[in-house]
C-alpha cells in the first residue's frame, strides 16, 4: 500500500508543518517515507510544494510521477490547481478556499473555484475563517490536515493526533491543544 | 541498538561526517548545500567534540582552511553549492597535487533545473579535472554510509574525495540508520615538505604521482559495492543509472531490465562493457550534464547505440523526473486530469518591509533621470530587484561581478555605472574588485545593501558585519565618498540626494544602506519572546 501526497501553498503558510506531522506519524507507524521539499528562492512569497510519499514497501523516487498522486493538500486554491495533472483518477484535492493574492495577474477567483469543482473528488473550505472563528488563527494548517485526514488512509486520525502532540510539544501545551482542536474541526467539517 | 533518524539528504551527509570523526566543516552558504553546515552547527556531538563549524567568507577560504586542517592530520569537510566549486577551484585542483594528510571530503551540491542557481554545471567534471574519486549517493542512507567510506578513501589514497549530490537528494527526507561515532583523528601534521611546497620541481613529481595513482583509483571504483551490475534479460536496452537516476529507473523500469548502478567514479569500465555485451543498446540516466554518456560512448564501438541526454531520449536540460525517465524507457506516465488553465506563475519577491525595497525605490527615482545609467546587480535576495515592481538591475552573473562589471563598463565610457551588492556577497568576492576600481579611480557608484546577514539562504552570519566602513576605507575609498544610510521611507530624500551626488563624482563612491533583514529581525524577536 502506498500514498503519494502533493502538498502545496505559498511560502510561509505552513505546508512544511503539515508534512512534518504526517512524516512523524508515518515514522511512528513504521511506514517507509520520502519527503522532497523546496527551499531557498521559493520561500519569499513564491509558490512552495513538497512531495510526500508513504508506503509499506520501499520507495525509490523522491518525486511523485504525473497522474499518480493520491492526494493534493493545498493551503491555497490556485496552488491546488497547479498540481492537478499529478492527481490520479481516484485522487482527492483537499484545499483551502481563500485565495492568497500577491501577484498582479491572479486569475479570476470564480474561474479557479469552477475548475476545482469540476474535479470528481474535491474538498474545499475556508480554513482561515474556521481557525479565526475558533480563536486559533495560527492553526489553519492543522484544520486543513484534519480535512485531509480521512483521505490519507494509510494513517488513522489517532496516529495523526499523536504526531501533532509529538511535533508541537516543545512549543507548549497551549499550542498542542490549539492544533488538536484545529485538526478535529477540519476532520468533522469534512464528512462526505 | 538500531538508531533511525528522519534526515534530509544534507543532514545525512552532515551526520555521516560527524560519525566519521569530523574535526571541522568549512563552508559558505548556498542552496542546496546550506543545511549540511547548519546541522553540524546545532549538533550536540559537534559541540561536545569542538568541531569547527563557523561560516567562511567564501568557498576558497573554506577549501584552503580545510586543507590546512587535513595537513594537520584531522578530518575536514568542505561544503558548497555547485558554483562554489568555481570559486575554490584553484585550491581544489591543487589539493589533488599536494595530496592530503587527514581525510578531506569536498561536497558539491548541484542544482539541475536551477531551482535557485544561475547554471546547471555538473561537479563531476571537477572530479575528473582534478583526477580524484567522485562519490554520488543515490539515497539519504547511502549519503550517510558513504561519508565514512569517503574519509577512509581519502586517507588511503592521500587525496581529496569529491562527493556530489543534487537538489532532490539534498532537500528530501528519509529514514537513515546511523552508527556509533568514530573517534576523531589526533593532531599529526604532515612531515614531508616536498609534497606540500608546489615549486615546479616538486609539483612535477607530485603530478606524476597523481597520474600514477589513477590505476589504483580505477581499481577501487571498479570494486566499490555501491556500483552494482544487475544483469536481467538478454538483449534490448540496458541502463547505466547514476546517483539518484537509479531511483527513477527502479521506480519505472520492469524488474528484468539490466541495470548498472553507478555511485562511485571513475566509471567502472569493465561493468559498462559487460552490460553492453549483455544488451543491444544502452540508456544512460544521469542528473546534470552528459558526463557518463559521453564516456560510455568512448568505451564502446562507434556503431553501438548509446542513448541519453544528447540523443533526445532524455531532455538535455533540467533535472531527471520519474516522468522523463519513464518516457526514455518507452513508457508514459499519463495524466488523469489536464493541466489547469487558471494558474499563474507566483515568483518569489522581496519581503514587505525589506530594506532592499527602499534602496531600489530611491535608486529607481534617481536613475530615471539618467537614461544612460546601468545598474550592475549581484547574487542574493536583492537579485529579486530584477523582477517587477522594481526592475532595477541590468545584470546578475556571479558572486561579486556587480562591482567589477560596473568598473569595466565605466572603463569603456559608460556613465553612470552603478553596482548593487549585498553585504555577504561583498566580503565573499566584492572586496578585491573594489580595490581594482579604487586603484584605477574608476567612476563607479557602489551600493552595498547591508542587511547584516546572509539572507537569501536563510539568515546565516555574514563575515563582514559591522566592518564594511572600515573595509572600504582600508581599500582606499575616500571618507567623503563613503556614506552609511538607513533605508527607510522617511530617509528617501537623503538617500536620493546622496546617490545623485555620488553619481556625479568622477571616482569610486560607496553607499552603504544598512538595516536588519526583516526575517532575521522577526526570528530574533521570536527567540527573545520564548
């Protein structure tokens, strides 16, 4: 069994924290794992992406092939669209719905929404609003992870919760409980 | 006890070096190599053992200091991005002629696809050029394991060993099984001067000895366990898979295809011939330039088909991917969904509140009044000033080239010739060019945009922080043409006036806009808050 996950977003939105949590859970579960990141230039408000591959068998390539990703997890709708050609036929796109507009030629928001909605398997939520309304504005990325949890499949929600505890414990109990709350909000918001 | 760590390729290299008994790492930051030195700087074992790890001024000072540590008998690692090899090439190539004492491993991190670089040069050429062994790991685990082999090989052959990695390995994480750390070498300086004093008489002898060593270097590479020949079905295509190219081949090729995995150069020639005899054509899968492809062609009869990057089977530029390797093997990774239409490029940009923004704001306002003006840029965050909204620089070539190109253009009669260079880039390679300009009294205006850090690579220490005025004065810049300003909107008027005034001066002027990098500032405040 394998899961190939494309993580995407804009520099500073926290996709690498999502990768770290899934990576921690996968390591604890004894899964094989490869996670390719992009560093450097892309951190300055540019697009960022990470290829996360989980498997019960050995993994060779650090990169996911076209048409083979099981899941896109994106902090930004246009950044989710950027990678749809990597998605397999049964794959899910789980994305934040609120655009992050820092370029002059950002496409029409309705057109982006339309193109995403045309995919057979898509989950879209305003995670920033959910995080803000629940007084955990810094945990929007964990809302997104909660949304994606049921599609990760190879790892269960409890394993991801344990990983959140392990990854954030050095930042204090408040950060851990905020992130767990965010995760559960995302999880329960995404009941299809 | 089995100890497994989840490590980036860079971190696996660093952990491998520490566990091989490293005494010092010498490096200048450069993507994708930076995390190697950072990992060592933060590692408890490095602290406990006093492993030397501070950032160097440039790759040449790094290489020479590492050679000095090797001379003294201890193990040293030098790390850089591929273009850093150009900067330290003099020291690197001649270190193969002197030979080494303690193990010396040179790590070059290449950047195929130029994720954050200005070219795709392949460091394996440097290994061939200097006639030293080259190691190219295919995985994080192999990167770790190879480090101790590399140091042992360096001491056995008394030569530097080059390890080459690429971005996709450097910046990809996987579980790595680690061993117990070996003890460090004791101080034991080289005794024989004739090896180390490269006067022509000694150098000829040393060079002849280096040439003579080649047979042994080839024998060791041919027997290396990281080079593996797996013969499958007879006939058809056989694959020579180098470094991480091996992973893509394993990912997409059927299990009965014959594969020669290459991770230790010189190329194992006998294995290549054996593979060629077993198959009817060869495909060379290598990241970077067609180094091996061209060698393989030279080893086989003219009419033996060898495919790869020069034949169009793989793209001539850009990194390997599972998709282009599948294509080369006659398989297509088909997409289920077409590329989306509503996607725009999102290039990186200067941070909001960044001092470089204020510098370009002021510079653009002044330069707009001089249609003949050219602004020579350099390498760092401020290179992003080439993009909208500023579009403020006309060139960016290599570390330090802003000052020297401005000088050359001024020599040719171009005026105003303006150079924009960052603080770390200035100490890396700008100071010598400034001395040339001072000696020639070239009419150039140099802006050293000082954010007190090496920002582009994540905020490493900058070698000259708080010393820039003193350095410029010592190089002969006149006091009245050296200005330090604070790049903030409220100071725009003053900055514009100074730039205008110094453009009109027919000699060397230096303006130093000095303000903390906004990212470094935020990180520091966060640390204080905790």
